[in-house]
C-alpha cells in the first residue's frame, strides 16, 4: 500500500477503509510515513471530511495504537467524563472525589493547559508533591483499590493521538470534527471505561462558539463513542463567563476544596451535579437525576467526598495538609483587588478576556513548552447579574511580577463590564444528548 494513493483517494472525496486507516496510523506512529505526508492527509480529511463509519474506525484504530485496558482491569463498571475545555472549569477536581465517595469507579485521564483553556493536570500538580505520571499498572491498581485515579496522558495510551494532534496544531486542521472525535475518544476507549459523559461547551470561552456547533460536535462524539461500544451521553453547557469564581491552577484547587466543603459557587455546582448525576445513572448507582443529585449532595454534607479527595492526594504522593489548609498551596507575590469603576450591576464577564489575562499572568501556556506559574490567576470574581458598589472589588489578581500584573489589570478591566441593567439570564445547561 502507498500513502500517496491514500492521500489521493481522500483528496478526491473517497471513503477510506479499515486497511487504509490502519496503514496510515501504523506508519504515523512508527515514523515510516513522514510528517509532510501525514499533514497532507490531515488537510485532505479536513477539507473532505469522514463519514460516521470512517470516524468510528479511525477512533478504534487510534485507540489500539498503544496499550489497551478492559473494564475488568479496573475492577468494576467504570465511568469517565470529558470536557471540551473552558475557563475556570475545575469540575473534574470536584467530580472525581464526589463520584468515588458515592460508590462509582472513575478512571480519569486528563490533559495540560494549552492556549486559553486550563489543564486539569497542571491544577493537580499545584498540590505539593502530587504525581500525575503514574504508570498504567499503578493507575489500574489505584482505581480498583480506592475507586478513582487522576493521571496525565501517557506514551502508552493512544500514542497516535499525540503525534496527530501536534501536526494538526501546526497545519490549521484542528477544527475537524472526525479528527476531534478520534483524539478525544481514542484515549477513552484505551482507558478501559464502560461509559462516558461529555461536557461539550459553547460560547466565547469555548472551542465551539455557538450552540449549533457544539451540538454538531456532541452528536458526532456520541455516535462514535457508541459505535465503540461505550454508553455515552453529552451535556451542552454555556461558557460565556468563567465557571466559578477562580481562574488559575492553585486558585482553582482551593475553590474545588471549598466545593467539597459545601461552599462552592452556584454555577460551578450546578454543572458539577448535572454531570455527576448522569455519570451515576450510567454507572447504575442511581436510577434518575433526583436520586443521583441527592447522593452527590449527601457525600458533600457528610464529609465523605472531601475525605475521598484526601485519599486521592495521599495515594498520588501529594501533601494532604493542603486539603485542610489551602494556604499551603502556592501563593503569588502580589494579590491586588480590581476596583469597580462605578456602582451598578455586572453586565458581562467575558470568559475569553479573563482567560487571556490569566495566560498573561502565567497561569497557562501559549506554547506547549511554556512554564506555568501555579500561584497566579484571578479569584473572587464577580458574576453577571450581581450588584457592586463603586470601588468594590471585581476580582483579586494574583501575580508574580508587576509588569504582568499591570497588563492583566487592563485586560480584566476591559473584560468585566458594569452597567445599569443585567442581561437576561441564560441556562447553563442547554441540552442533554
């Protein structure tokens, strides 16, 4: 088989068969097919698309490009969750101990920050000593033993995704739904989970800007996931303003701890409980959303969810004292309030504007090899619809140097709008597929 023939076939609108897709992925991982030809095929796929069967085969082949777990390896029926990325989205940090405390096994493979979206792995690593580089065997054993584990992507699980994503990122082929499905779901199939709940975000701070775009992606993800034998649901959630009141790694960990103590922001808890309820239903732990919500609220109220977080942190080498005393998390040199320019009501908190300010402070990565400062970011952030007095803080900026502080201050002042009338409230959860 010749890769040029495969490229030409897709360029001309043909449908690739399993043998051709396997040849392409095998050659990509081994290096037998050079990057320029892989990139040419990616562009042909971007322009010509893939049908549902092609997308399902691509995902399956990518999943089998490395190590594969089965549900039995994880010691029971296991459910995972994936978010398409947002601003202030720390639902994973809250959900995993919540669900494990409620009796569900959760295997979670997460990523690092890139661009304006935060990364769960970076947030976890702001806990002193916390290790996300567990071996696959340690991951399996921990899920079986305590019901959950939180690790980063390894070179052994779906290695084709890392190579393909790196090339997509530099060839303007990221926004291709079949390739997005393959990237997300290949790792989920390889993890050995039984079911998956997807949080597909839309809005200014999301990858998909409109509800229609998010619905299209969600429908494709659900179809491909089910073709792979997994029980899949998708929630379409709004991301026009940040989720919760904190954006930044250690700051989001501190907010997650507050959630597990029963003091979390209402919007963050709404999305967390909604995702968690569907995960409990898919896992057979609850029959309906009402029962599931009651279970989740119960493990917060009785302290078992916070205790499970301590167990996770201890199991993965972290300093458990930081859970009881978040002041042990990394602290920024400067903590400066941003005063409201006038009295009024918060009309807008632009998620992208806040994210770019946090990126300016050093909370994220503009490029994959950038170093993250775990202490910086924004917290005590106001929400749309709240009233403020003149001079009252709109947020607190956590910075490590004065230049970044000044730049972020200007960006946040532009992102947060104080006016006379709040816009009509929009639902956080638009649809469930």
